[in-house]
């Protein structure tokens, strides 16, 4: 397993920067061997030291990759013994891995999938929601507002808002999809789209919650078309915020490289 050794491994373009893309390479390599059956259930993965040596990365990157493999249900760790392969999924089973969402393209693909599923979910929720479910949506909005005011990232109440819409459809498969994707469906868990300043964070998240309020208002009024449109608008804006964050980061990286180059030449 020494085919990747060439000093420090080079990263691809990742949503979370160098470490995430390097971890994704390890996940793809080991995950592929597990799914192909090269590594079988019960097999022990190479040790942390062996993986560091084989891929030319740091221990932190290896640990991140193992955490991702655990989240995908491919391996389990045993204290003091290492990581062991679990029963692989059947070929063809629908699966979204954390490592798969490491590029802008993949994140945009996820947003497109969400727009299709969640817009219809919002429309059905408007027609089928109960008074208790509507109260649950409003509770999620209030929780997100409090979270924003306290300077938090508000990921959990954001996720709960979308999950409760799915539950209000009365179709368990909508809720199952949202639970399966989990907080991966929130773009800011994959890339910084908010900014570093507390004021920027509050402004960004307050805007997201205003879009949630539009969705909730349509569902409360049992306006199925309005709910679909509001959800689609919300996700389209999320996609554009994601694109903008990538452009800003690319420009920042370019400026940083130019500054370093000027300093070295002076």
C-alpha cells in the first residue's frame, strides 16, 4: 500500500482546504478497497503510522479520514487495537459520503438534489401539516433566531427546520432522506460561507432565517405553490452564497500568493 508515497501528498480542490482533500483521498482509497471486497469484514486497516507513511500525510489527516470512514459505516475502531472493516454495503445502494462533498461541483450537485426533493416536500407540507407540526416549524425558527443572537452557528436548528418540513409531508421517505443526509445538507458545515466577523455571521444567518420565515408563512397558509417557490428560492440563494464564498476564497488565495511572491523577490 505504498503507491502514494511521494513526499507530501498534494491536495485537490476541496471544500475545506488541504487537509479535507487529503483526507478525502484516503477515504476514497480505503473505502474503494472495502466496497470492492479487497478489504473484507473483520480485516484490520493498516496502522496510523503505516497510513501516514503510505499517503505522505500527517497523523491528523489520517485520523480525519478514519472518522469519515466510521461515519459512513465502513469501519469501527477498537481502543488500542485499531480500525476494523465492517460489512460493506450492497453494490448500487444510494450513498452520499462526507468525502464526496469536498468540491464546489459536488456541493452544487447536492443543492440541486435538495431543491428537487425539498421544494416538493414544502408543497406537500403546506397541504398536509397539522397544527402541532406547524408549531414545531415555528419553534425551529425561534431556536435559530436565539442561536444567531447568541453568536452560534445555528446548524442544528437550521437542520431541524428542514427536517420538520419533511416530517409534515406525512411521507416517511422525505424525512428519511433528510435524516440520512444530516447536517451535510447545510452548506456552511462544508465551507465558510459566513465570514470571520461576528457581525457578518449574524447578518448572514438572520437572512437565512428570513428565508425560512417565508417558507413557514406559505406552509401556515396552506399555499402549496407558494411553499414550493419559497423553498426553491431559499436553496437557489444558498447555492449562490456558496459560489460567492468560493470566489472570495479563490481571490483571497491569489492575493496571498502574490504578496508572498513580492516579498520573496524584494
